[in-house]
């Protein structure tokens, strides 16, 4: 496994005489093809990996995030960029550039994190299919304390994607599976309007299909109970296209 270490990776950083431990994210490409991970940081946090980069099959890369960091990671597929980093991706595009501007265009599987702001606090993390699915993705906590469960979707949803949700490339191959919200833009699928509360927006036939294939991933907006996980003091391995659980 090729591991790429970022030059400024610091496992611990000292500020005003106090040790502040960083959370280390390892992104690993287990796909048989190249992916171009995208990253998005919230709350004006440090942009990891400059927003986006190439990750070859079998390669991995590490980033450190300070306490309080929040953001998301996803895989882009079918990308082509010129020498200036301009181009497009078939799935997960983010401003037609290698270094993402904003989040990925829906139809992407997401790994989402909120890192604890203090030593005794918990990290929150999840894998979300609310914006659709393009590749399998999993999160494995390492070295933490607490519940610290695996979260993710190792099933290939593109294989069994219903016809009305399929996204195909120029060769007719299914490259992504839409969420019902993206496909139909209706309140009952998007949890908006009269369906904007947990009481009025429940599972649908499509979210049930996603949940059956990927029990630990978000299948619709209010799928919190079985899809949000916590861990304290952990690092995280994020794997694209993993074919078995941890």
C-alpha cells in the first residue's frame, strides 16, 4: 500500500505551552480505478488536501485536523483535468476544478465529521447517501474510546439501482444512483415543506432500499438513530470501494 504523507502533518501541536492533539484522517483508495477525493471544511476550518487531489488505486494519504474541525470527504470519478487543474468529473464534480470550490455535486457518497473541541468531548461522524451514491465508502475509527463503530456503505448500489434513479455515462454504464429527492424533487422525498420534520418525513421505498444495502449509512434526512456515530480521541480511516466490513 502506497502511503503519501503530507509535509505539514503534525500528530501533536503545542500552543501556549499546552499540547493540542490533532485528529488524523487517512484516505485510502481500494477501488480498481483512480478517484479524485474532494474535501470541504466548515466553520472556516483548515482546508485539507487543498480541497481535492488525485488518489491512485492502492494509494492512501493522511491529513491532520485540529480540535473543532468539521467537514466532509467524497470520491470523484471519471475526472479529466488540464495542467492548470481545470476540468470536470463524471460524478462528484465541485466547481470544475481539481481543488474543490464548495461541496460535490449531488449523486455522491459522503463521509462527514465534526471533531470534538475538547479532550473529553466526542467526535460525531457518519456516511451519508442523502445526496445519492457513486462509490462505496467506509469510516473506521482507530485508537479512540467510546462507542466508535464502523460506519459506511460497502455494497455496490449502482448494480441494483432502480431505473428511475440511475445515472449512466456515455457508454451506458451506471456510474451513480440518485437519491429520491434529486430524482423527483418532491417534499416527501426531500423532507421539505409539509414534510420538514421527523414526524412528517419517514422512510420511502427508495430510502428503505438504500438502508437495506447499507444499514449504517444515512438513507434519508431524518435517519439519525442508526446512522450517526460518536467516538472520543480517535483517528479515522476512510476507505473508498471497500468490499468487506471491518
